[in-house]
C-alpha cells in the first residue's frame, strides 16, 4: 500500500503510449478548420496513473479517444509499444462517464462482451466474468439488468467490463463525475487499492477529469491542458505517498498549486491574443478585407445571476477569496466555477491571480448598485466585446433595426464549430437581453432594437476600460 | 415521418429520386404490355361457414409472407442507409417519397405485371398481393429502424468499438436491440395497415375480369355482392377474432419483451406486461432451447461472420475491388434509369393536352374527397379524443373498445357499405368519402388522445385557477397542446385517405361497374383498357401531388407545431 506509483516506472525508452505532435482539427463547411488539439506530445510509461486535467471544452476527451484509437488525429502519430495504432486499440479499455452499459444485457452479459468479441469460449468467459464481478464486489447481481442497479453499482459493472479483457492501458473518461459524492469516494479508493496492490493486470491508467482534488488524490502524474486549442501547459509529478489524506497540508498545498495552474494559465497570453485579435476583426469588417480572418475570442458561458451571486459573496468576505475554497463551499467543480470567474474577468468586475479572486473597483460598484445600475454597467462592458460590437453595429445601421439570428450564427461559424457558434450566440443573447442592449424574438428568431435602444446608442464608439 | 434533419422543400435528390420512380413505373408498364394476353383468374368463392378458418389462414399466410419480406428489406435498407454515408444521401429521400405514394394506385399495374409473369396460374395474383402489402407496410418500419440506428448514443458506439466487437456482433448486441422498440411498434402498425391492403388485393375487378384469391377479403366481398348479411357478419367476426388473437398472442408479448430494449435507466411504472410472455419465459423447454440452440447459434454466427465480413479497416486491395463493384453498380443503375426514362418519354409522347387536363381535374376531385374526409374525422375526433384523454376513468373503459373498432380495416367494411349506399343518389361519392373516414379517423383519434393525456396537470390547474372560460381554455391550452399530435395524425390519415380513394372510386357490384370521377377510377379504367399513357400520367400525378402536399404543407406545419407548441 505504501508504494508510490512512480516506483514502478522503468526506463524511458519503452513507453507504453507515445504521442508525437498529435493535432486534431474539426472541418468547417468553409474550410476554415477549428483546431481542438494542438501539437500534443506525451509519453505514458508502464506503472503510471495519469490524470488529464483541463477546463471543459479543452479537448481532453478527444485526446483520450485518440489514444484509445476511437478517433484519429488530423496530424501526428500515436504509437503503442512503438507501433502506430490502427483502429480501436485492443490492449486498451475504456470506462465511460455515462457508464455506457447496454440496458438489454444483464450484468454478466455486459461484462462478458469484450470476451465475446475476442471469441473466448463461453464456459471460459463465464468463469472470467464471474471472477471479475466478485472482484468489484457485485456478486449476486450477475443476472440483474443495469436499470435495477444504483449509479455506483453501474459504474462497477463498467469497470468490470473494461477489466475483463485484461487491458494494459485503462482509460477513464470522468468515471466518477456522474456519481454522488460518497459513492464516488468509495469507488475511487477501491479502484486505487486494486491498482496499488496490483490485483489487476493493468500497466497504466489514464483518467480524464475536471476534479482537481480527484486528480491529486489518485494520480501520480498530472497533466494540465489549456483550451482553444488544447496544449499541454503543465506536466507535474504527484509524489504524495499513499494512502493520501485530503486534510494533510501537503495535499492541500498540491491542490492549491494545481488550482493556480488551471485557473491562471490564460492570464497573460490570452489577454494579449484577445487585444491583438479584437482590433483586426473590427478593421476587417470595416474595410471588408477578406484576406485576414482573425479568430474571435469565445465568450465564457457565465450566467449573470451566478455572477452576481458570486461577486456578492466575495464582496461580503472582504473583496477577495480563494477560488478552491469557494468552489468547495458552493459545491461547484472548477469546471462550473471557471465560466463565472472568466465572465467576471471579461467584464472587469474581478481579477483572478494565484488562484484567488479579487473584486475590482468596478466590481464593487456592480455589487453596490441596484438592478438598473448593474444593467447599465454590464451594457458598457459588453460594448467592448467584439461579438457585441458586431451585433450592435449591424442593428444600429440597419434601417429597421432588426436582423435574423442566422446572420450572426453564420458570422460565428467562421470562428467556431457549429455547436459552439450556437452556444456562443445563445450566451450573447442572454447577456444582451439582461443588459437591455437589444431584444430577441424567439418566434421570428430576430435580434432587434426598440426605440429606447436606438436612441441610446447612436454609434458603437469604443469604450475605454 | 418528419425527420428533423430534413428541411422542408424539394431538393436535387428528390428530383433524381422522382425521375427514377417514374422510370421504374414505366418499366413495369412496359413489362405488363409486352406480355401474353392474360387470362382472368377467377375462382368461385364459397360462402360456406366452415371455409372461414381456411380463408383466414390463407389471408394470414399472405400477410406473414409480406411481413417477412418487409422485415428483411427493412434491416438491409436501414443498415445501408445508416452506415453508408454515400448511400444515405439517395436512400433517405427515396424512402421519404416512396412512403408518401399511395400504394394502391399501383395495384392494377402490379397485378397485370405479375399475371403476365405467371400466365394461367394463381401464383401471379398471389405474388402481386404480397408485393402490394409489402409496399404498403415496409416504409414506416424502415424509417423506425433507420432512426434507431442513427440515434444510438455515442458512448454505446464507442464502447462497442473499444471492446473490439465485430460488425456482426455490434449489429446483434447493439444496433438491432437499440432499434428494437421502434421495430416492434412499427411492425404492429404495419400489420394493421397490411390488413387494409389485403382486403383490397384479394378481390379486384378490372372490367369484367375479377381477380380473386381465396381469403377473408374475397369472402367479405362475395358475401356483400350476394347480399348474404349473415355470412358478411361471420366474416367480419372472424377477421376481428384473428386480429384480437394476433394482438394477444404475438404483439403484446413482443411489446412486453421489447421493453427491455428501452434506453432508460429507471424502470418506468407502467411498463407493458403480458401473461403469455411470462408463461413463455418460465417454460423449461424455451430455456433449454436458449441454452442448446440459441447460444451455439450466436457463437457460430460470430465465427462465420468474423470470417466472411470484412473487418473495420479494409485493405487497399479490397478497397479497389469494392470501388470497382460500386462503379459497376452505379453504371448499371444509370443505364437502367436512362432506358426506362426513354420508355417513359415515349409513352408520354402520345399524351394529349386534354388527357393531362382530365387527369389533373380527376386528381383535384380526389383531393377534395380526401379533404372532406379529413374534415369530418377532425370534427368528431377532436372533442371525443380530448374528452377521453383528459378523463382517465373513461380512457380505461373506452380504449379497448376503440382499439377493436380501429383494428377492423376499412376495406373490409367497404363491400357492405357499397351494397347499402350504391342505389342512393351520389351513392359511390358518399360511400367513398365514408370509406376514407372509416380508414383515417382512428389515426387522428389516437393521436388526439395521446396529445390530450400529455397535457401537464399543472397547466390544467392553472387554467382552472384563472377561471378561464371553456372557450378560452380550448384556445389557450388544449388546441395548442394537441397541435403537434393532431398534425401527426392528419399526416398519417391523409396517406390512408389517398389509398382508400383508389379502392373507393371504382367498384364492381352485381356485375355492374360503378365509378366516381377521380384519379383512382382513371387509374383503374386505364389499366383495364390498356391506356398506359394515361395510367402512367395518373400514377405519376397522384404521387407528385401527395409528395408535394407532404413536403410543402404537412411537414412545415409539423415543424412549426413541434417547435412552438411542444409541452415539455
């Protein structure tokens, strides 16, 4: 039990999986492709338990699917034991967030499935499945159907099914995030025991997660991905001895360190990009230059109501607070919290540095203002954001002050995937409605200005912030 | 019917598909014309009561044969459409058009073609009946299975891939089970629709030739013709008995069994149950057969197909061979379509403007009958359906009654209806509209009931709280809430009404032919007189009208209604 995972690691040259310059692009209708993964290089050694951390939409699940051979990279190679993989890797098995059990098969049949695919003799595979069902503590449930089981038991079946084929590489896509807290905790320690005591033949585990605590609790190597597109921004070993104690100062320190990396990676680089890109977008639309097509920076999907709540809470605590603690208190994973803090940063209401959230002066006047003050404050901020400047300009210049939603979706689709463009516009419409910047009619799918709004905003003069 | 991925309107694929269908019809017509002069196939139908079980068995066998054919076709077609992107682009618009064409308009043509193929024997008429039932029942099954195939959750597909299941194993453990609920429901609907066509096919007269097949349909028709009402009632009773037996012994157990294929993770409270299924599940013989026959069979099929079917990744050599085959197939299809189109053009070149005008007027006449029938159905079904849907106590009492009433195919009642109405003024006109109402009202009724019972209780309470008047309640809550359901019902009902029009407009009774002016009677008359130019025009115009109405009106209405008024 007291061994660390890293102790098992042999020499570097016989890595289990090696990613060389893996890049994934999603084709867009106009050939202006979206880059999801950018030049990922990674070595997975036998004996490693790796946690892959990153904000939602960072392409970590895509990376996992490329490693297992379920998806193909656009560029780059995945080597398994030195050989490029073709199709689904038979030495890898996958555990899904949604369990992905077949509801019409019993527990036993679900577990046997991988062995059926291998053409194992019925008697042998039955025996093997029973052993595994015992191992994961589901004996007695062999003939039950998944819908008769609780969530935790279903994921146990998911583990048994993956382990039945004796995989060398066990891939897990947020395996605990659909479970309630206690069940997840229980399952985590059991899996960790199986792994540390080498009761399963698995040589390496790769777990995609957005839970920082979970990563620090289980993994002995943590890889942090950025987003838009995903790059490896940190690759750090986690040498805390097992069994790990969440209350120990070392553990808390480690979590805090990872938190800083996850929340702080974008501070300088992305802001510069945003400034560099926001200008040419406007210039491009002004003068109609098709040659340069700078990226529009995506807006985070923060709800204004959550934003208000968070800022009020932090203001009550003296204007700054630790993000990790806030998340834990509010039962929000970093994934849920980040869009809100990013929104706050985008509106210049708060700043994040070193894993702490600081309320700015503007943020303070936001908290102190009433609903109408808040609306006008947000309205000023929105006019600094490219998407809103485009919307505002189009609506004010058009004679009838109305424009179809598709017009804006089309613009956004040049910068984002179709689904992402839709989400971006939905968020933009929500914010715009809140700030009374424009109206949206769901029936006609049109954005429009009413009389007050057209008078109020004669021209989208850029706002100094 | 309304695939959300499809946009309303007519696309290039539709034109292509429409041209191929026109070509296909003209091939069949050419085949029918070049054959030997056919001899009418008329056996004498005996009305002795003890022949009834035998007649029922014959009819049932025809249905079973058509269903078996449909099942095989469904699985192959849906699989190819779902998993071959290139094929999907042609197969799905094709399917959409085929399912909206009134099948019975092909009855005379197909009948003649098959009689020509098997001159002087009963096989031709039998095959024609089976093919027509098949074309009447297969499309919704294909749509359901295709829809099932393409909506398999990504996680399930990925888990199958990561477990390295072979294509055959994926089919039997994932794809088919996932589509199973839709397949069973639609099989049930298809059987119900099949009875409708069977009744019409078993006894069809063209001029003074009567093509009879021994079966319940011809029994009913003969009884009505001879005015033997006791025999007519006995025949109807046998038919209802057969349908109820099918329901109890086959469909209910199948539905209860298919419940385990629902992709739900919480067991619903009111799941279908069947005593028959429970007995079967507990039987030792079946368990033994499962262990000794089913398991070895799946093992054997896994091994067989893993050897014969290509693996996921094709080798370059295989690719080039399949590429070659694909080219050959494409070339052959192009050649066939071109020759057939040429034939169609040659047939149509004889066409005069007057004929086109006549066919057009006839289509409009039939269209107005269809609309009147739909209107009548809506007028009585909406209030009744809403009443049943909103009152659970009544629903429990009335549902079995309406189900049995709905199970009687309208075409079975038609001969009796004609016998009663034929001598009245405008008799056949009334009879044909009534036939359409009989055939279509149930679709609307059941959809309205479903829509009304899906209205959330809190919305109804809110209308009571605000003391909305009865009128206001209808306009603000009930009508909007049932709108998507009503339109679904209307789409299906309109399809049924068009089909009924073909049978209804041309009737032979007491050796005398009665007609009502319409596209159905033109089709029947022209196939009898070998006026193939008119036949092709009429069939084509009918298909075009129905497809256009579906595309331009029904689907738009449906999209609008589901978007605006869905209560969820």
